[in-house]
C-alpha cells in the first residue's frame, strides 16, 4: 500500500492528512497546519499489525501505528521486530476498540480535547484521533478446526478464536486428552498469534482458553435445564475462561429447545450455524446451503436463509455482539435433479442427494467458472443441464456479502465451519477476516 491523502471527521470538524514531498501535514480543513513532520516510510502488507482488544481486532499499518502512538511504539521492542511479530494485544490498558479506532471519539473529544475557543484538536491528541486504520475487521473471526489438515501460521493470524472439534465425553463424563493433531494446532496457533483464543468443542483443559458446547437439538424438556447447565458450567470454569455455544439455525429446533435470552446471559458468544438450510433431508426441492436472503417469489420458504435467522435472534436477545454468523467452507450437490420451481434454477425438483465437498476440492469436481450468482439470495450455485447436477456452495463473493451484513447488523462477528476446508491460498478465510 502507499500513503495517500486522507480525510477524517470528528465533532463536526474535518481533519486532513497528506504527504507533501517528505513532510506530512495535519490540519482542520480551511485552517492552518496544526501538526507537521517527516512522513512515515511507505508501508507494505508485511508491515501491518493486528491489534487485539478483548475478542476484537483491527489491522493497522505498523509504520504509522509506531509513528503516532507512544504507547504502542513502546510495546514494539527490538526483539518483537526481529521476530517479525505481527500481533499485539492492548488488553488491560484501559482502552476499548471504539476508542482505539476512533469510531466513537466524538463522544470523548468534545470534553477532553476541544475547548470552546479551539478550532482544532491539540497536536498531542492527533495521534489518538487518527489511528491510521487500514482495515477494520467485522469483529470475531471464529474458526472451527476438524484436524483434517495441519493448521498453518497464516490461518492462525487471521483468527480471533480457534475451536478444536471435537472432544466427546465418555460414559463417566470424562474428556479425552487432546489428540496430537489438536495439540499441534494449539501450539501453532498460539505461536503465530499470541492473542488467539483456543477452545475445545464440548470440553476444555490442557492450556486451552475455554469450551464450546455443541448441543444442537435439545427438546422442550431440556429448555430450562440447558440454561442452568450453562450458567453452572460458566461458574465452574477458571477465571477468564471463555464459554461459547453453537446451534442450528432452524426455528424448528430453536423454538422448542432454546431459551435464547437466557442462554445469552450465560455464555460469551453464540455461533449460529447459518448453513445446512437444505440437504439430504430436504423433501420438497433443492436449495441453497447458506443463502443470505430469501430468494424472492421462487423461494418456497421465508425462513431458510441467513437474514431470517439473524433477525430472529435479534428479536430474542438484547446483546447482538454475542452473535457470530456461521458460514460454510464447503458445498453440497444433488444428482438427477428435475425442473426448476417457478423458473428459478436455485430451487429444482429433487433428485438424489450426493454429498458435501470442502471448498478446496470443489474445483476438482466442478467447473467453478460456470457459477451463477443469485442476485436476490446472494449465493452462488452451478446447474449442469447435461449431467443434471446441482451444486450449492459459498465463495469469496458470497462471503464478502456476509461480512458486510455482519457489519450492518452490528453483530459480534463470523464463525467458520471449518477452516481446514479452505484452499492453500486461504481464499475464503482471507475474505472473512479482512
């Protein structure tokens, strides 16, 4: 990336940053310069830092961050630079993410930076005001890891939370130790990303940061007990340990078995599986595995989509930041499908269900260049008329739409099933985590 002119707004005033030759200038537009000095060196993606505060993170230019922030510059020791450490945690320093990124500085600056007579912020505060944000993440990026492939450092650096799946209790309720693959993922993840939180699905231990409970189908008789169980488990976990939960998106299961409001008070975050809307159990038609929206008139259901699921949760809960929107890194297909419903190829008469395929393998079985992107449902699919095969999947385009949706709904972040289904270029993870 290269430096360019930037404008920032705060308290009704617009600040201008530009590099002129070898000098940078900060000023209120229309006012004289209030801050000037040597321009920071050009930055490259390798210079970027991921800054973590709690379970949120932001990517910033390392050169600029070091330049404007005394606090962070002091934390970047020579040893860290030599090891090319690319993550840093600001936990415990009394600053939240909104303050760091400047998103809510208008609430702070009016009292602490500006006075009635001042037309511009004082130079000492400019560094705090302009955090040089390159890109702001949409919150948590939670990745489930099945252990089918070795976790890489590149993957770990793009996650806020890694969940090892699964640890199944025995008849006595005991959990088995981590497998060698899980232990290696824990080591790799923590080495590459010191702020990464690693959880075990079902149980915890062995240096992990918490537990993720994956009980998808409690019945109406379990509803109250499930909340009690989660509250007691949360109290029993070590101080600072995380507790999360995953569940299916369908109202068919959510209504009878889950007290959403009660559960939200007992856990740190909720992974909503906004996928598997259609599959081998479908009896009426094919359909999208993980559509973002209802597909207009052709869609036989108004609830088998991500937007309906998230809106449903938001009506039941008071804290949207506890929700993570689950996205699939896999597709599924049907053979011998029939005619389209209402003229829309995304919903066709059922044939024989095939299977699921990870994203990394889809290109071996299908020509992904023949993809059609459904503009209403916001999901890709392929229908091959000669073979009568129908494939539904997610790709970078659909995931980009979902990342923007997460930001627009102000929910906590994104969950991935599963990161080891991505390709070697991390095509999908790069989209979700940017």
